[in-house]
C-alpha cells in the first residue's frame, strides 16, 4: 500500500481539489430556495470583508452562482464551495482552516478566506484560535447551531449522517481537529481501491449506541450480557475484548467496488505524542498506518 503523507499540502486528490460541480438544493416546509448572485443579508461587526490589495483578483465571485435560502424571515446566500466546506466542518465538528484550504480549496487560500468571511457574517460558522505550547497556533472552525440547521436543509446528505456544531472539550480540540486529516488518508485509500465513502461516524455517535446497549445489558446475567455486547459490537462494526468494546475515533462507512457496504475504524495515535499517527482497524484487524513528521518509528500503544 502506498504511503500518503497527511502533512503534504500538495497531496490532494483531483476530485477533492475544488468545490463540487453541482449545487445541492432541497426545499422544506419552512425553507424556500432560489438561485442568485447576491451576498448574504446578515453582517457582523467582528466579521468584515477586508478590501483586496491592488492587483489581487476577486476569488471567483461573479461566475459562481449562489443558492438563496429563506428561513424564518431570514435569507442565507451560499455558493457551492461554501456548501462543500460546511459539509466537512459539520461532519467532523472541528476542522483546521489550513486543512480546509488543502482538501476543499486545492490550496486557494484567497477563496477560502472569502468563503469563511461570508459564512461567518451570516452566523453559520465560528472560529477559534488554539494556542499550543511549543507549537504553532491553529485556526479552527465549527458550525454554529444556526449553521447546522441551515446546512441540514440544503446538504442532500443522507439522514443518518450526523451533523455537529460548536466547540466541545477544549482539552481535546487539538486531537479532534486532526481527525479530518485521518479521514482524508483513509478516503484516499478507499478511492484507490474503487470504493466510495458514504458515511462518517465520530466517537460521539458510537458512544451513544454502545451506552444504550450497556444500560440494557446491566439488567442481564453475565453470559447474556456478553452475548448482547458481542452482538452489538458486530452490528456496529466494532471489536470487543472480553466485556469491553473498543471505540475508534472515526468509523468510515463506504461502498466497495463490488457494491458491498463495509466499515473501516480509524484511531489517531497522537493524544500523548507530538507526532501525527494513525491506526486503522478493518474487520477486527489493526493496520499500522503511521505517518510521522520526522519519519520516526511509530510509538507503541497498549491495546
């Protein structure tokens, strides 16, 4: 299997180097959609569009048609690249702005900046700067509750795909922001094998399913409890060690070349290390997928 460096800004699939070709539009009883070219109607004192420097071209403003969404007396204006950015931000909750530039915009930071300013001015995303000891600060972005609601109505994603909003667990922000890169590595390998990712499940969602099963199992005998948990783990595509179900950071559901739906569990091995490491789990077996800044051996971690 070829190595795929998650730190290489130039290693981006052609299919992910720009915004989707078609815009997704969906009408609901509370939201009406139209297409136009105008900007959003809401502005923010903290999110003003900065004037362009002389000689700097406009980031594809005029050619890109915009989707107008009318919801509860307000109008939102979204272009295709903004919708694509919101899709990844919502599915992963917390995303590094540099990674958005790399995977959604093909390195076009001017267009990314313009889109984020527009989304922020409409109250659909919020940003936070994460300061880290002995490391560079990170700009992180998440959907607001309003952004989550608006995006769900226009995304076209399957209903079972969870969309998140808001920053949670400040101590875990650095780790959570790295999961987007972990997914991109796995998605690259899935595409190379002729597959197509269809759903992403974070540990938040997986924990909810397992906790419900544990509540039920608590009222059963020991043997019945083990059988129930084993059945739940198999149903969820997870591994079980005795009475403990192992929860990955991300579970990717994808359609294989043969049309069979499969799952791949991914775990980031960087909670206690500065290097970036990934462990992938598929069909109950772990594959070492570590990528290091200095190409050092991947640190071992107890199972």
